[in-house]
C-alpha cells in the first residue's frame, strides 16, 4: 500500500537549512551535562536529542568507556552536527558554567525536587542528567539552582535517563524558544 500521507526525506529537507548553514546558525542557549552517563545507547540518544532540539552543546563528564564505533552507531552519525565536549569532572564543568551565569537544573528525584513543568527555564541554562544507576551525583546536586523530577504515576520509580532527558528537554526548549521569540 502506497501512503501519500507520509513525508519523504526530500519533503522533510525542503524547510531545513543546508548543512553549512546549519553549522553556522545560533543554537538554543541550553547545555546538557551528562554526569557519568556510561551507556553508549544513552549517550548516543542524547546526541540525537541535542541535534533535534538544536541546543548549544553537550558536556559528557566522567570516565568515558564507550568506543567511537558504538557512539557513532548510537547517535546515527548526528554527532557531526552537535558540539560535544568531554570533561573528567562534572563539578568543575558545572562551576565554570555557574561562573558564566548559567542556571543549573538537575533532573533527579530528591527531597527538594519539584515537578519539571512547575519551573521557569531561564536562558542560558544547563540540564544535568545522571548515571543510569546512581543518578545525579550529590556534588552536582549541591551546585544546582533547581532539582526537578518527572512525576511517576505507575508502579515504577524512574525512567531510562535518555527518556527522562527527552521529556524534560521538550519542556525546557519550548519555554526558552517562547522567551526568545517574545524578546
């Protein structure tokens, strides 16, 4: 069955800039900090999300044990469109961002965390997402202005880190884009 409702790749590309134009376009003033995220699928998913939402950059913190081959496969080669930095220390990266005037939001269920939809995401800002098992480190939480969480209504207590990141990124980028448009 031939569907006329789906867009072809050519149709999708019509409203997009050329690859060279895209590289030179300003990105959304939002930085993702991955606090010891170690799974290649998750890091790759974050690279795809960074490209999809056209954010400024990703800082991958901690000992990276992922091969370049796995990373490219997981990110579907979209890493060439995303600024990616690597850092040995989440806390030193966050301190530098604080010194530059960024507001830091850590995605972690903790005593002070609030619903991710209940906060105003100011520009420029940082979203910190944590390790698949341990979450955002205590040191990173201490440097954050806000701790936010996704309410869970089922029996589970958490989501995969890249899934959680996608949900929060959609809200955060939407708010920032609205702010930028009205300025």
